[in-house]
């Protein structure tokens, strides 16, 4: 089993939006980074643990515990000219971008960046490292156990 931290802007898909979706499951659309795409394609498995993280908001932090609920498949937003994630170079017979479904299991009180930094056992959590801007990052099992 692998563990992941997955960032979502709450204006796009909040933990509450996910909980309100059928089966509390949402497609994780809009990934446009090859390394993150490769995580979804090559490493994510159904059942993997997910720390649901709100980013680009007043109080960024981990807000929910979730799981990967599907294998990867083409992200339809890459083919939609009206989508902000449209990619004219991506073709249906050779899709460039993928998604997985994520199912929220429970909402938790926000673990802010300051709160995460205050916990010595989380000092090397990737989201806390300077310069890390990836929307999905691997989480060590020991970090998962300290948080989830």
C-alpha cells in the first residue's frame, strides 16, 4: 500500500464537495505535471491512503482522510476546449493526462502547515520542504500513521 498527499483548491473541489458527491468520490482532474501524472499511472493503486489537502486558500492544510478509488484513466478535461485544463496537443487516441477517483472517508480538523511543522516526527514530510509545488506527493508510512 502507498500513501499520498493530494492538493486541491477548495474553490475547485473541497473536502465538503467530495463528501457531498455520490459515494463521496470525485475524479481528480486537472493534473498537468508529468511527474504527478506518472505517480497516478505507475504507482497509485485502489485502496492507497490519501491525505486530502486544501491549497491556495486562507488556511492551507490537511482536511480529510481519503483513499484512491480507481485505477488511472484519461482525464476528459484535456479534450474540452471550454475547460481551463484543455490541452490541444493531447489526442483521444493518445491521451497525455490522467486522473484517478478519490473517495473521502472522513473530514478531520485542519492540520495547518504551522501545525504540521510543529510536529518533529513530520519534519521531512514532502509538503513541508521548500520549493515543493507538486499537487500530489508520496507520503511515508510513518507520516501517514502520525496523521491518519
